[in-house]
């Protein structure tokens, strides 16, 4: 597997752990509201698994992007910033950046 892909995938997996914690904190602080969507981690770093599972992970990430887009930012409300919502939004953005890079590497290395 391409070294760039391994490094990007490792970063994606690390940030997906942060996202899982952000989801949990968000759900604890907002028990009556819908939870942020789940984003699966690839089960291993093999190229075959990545190629087979990546489309479903991208779809889950798209759902998380839509969710994060509608999170309140707290500006102009006079309320203290919602740190849990901010954490969800930041980790989704970071996952999106890694996912775009992974998709690019997968595209240019297709055989």
C-alpha cells in the first residue's frame, strides 16, 4: 500500500477516535437531541479493506457534515459557546480533510 495512504489512514483513524468522544460528549450535554452520526473506522489498514469500505465511510462522513452544518455556533445568542458542538464540528472538518486526501490518493493510484 502507498505510504501516503497509510499515513493518511492513520490520521483518519486517530481523528475518528476524537470524533467518537466528541459525539459522546455532545449526546451527554444534549440528551433530548439527535446524536451526531456514526462514522466507522476502517477495520484494518489493508488496501483491499479500504477500497471495499471507503465508500460507506464517505457516506457516513457526508451525513456527519450535514449534521455539523446545522449545529449552533453560539454567536449572537449571548450564551456561552457550546464546546461540545464545536468539538463535533472541528473533528468532522478534520475528518473531511483527511477523507478528501485519501480519496485523491485512491483515485490517482487506481490500477
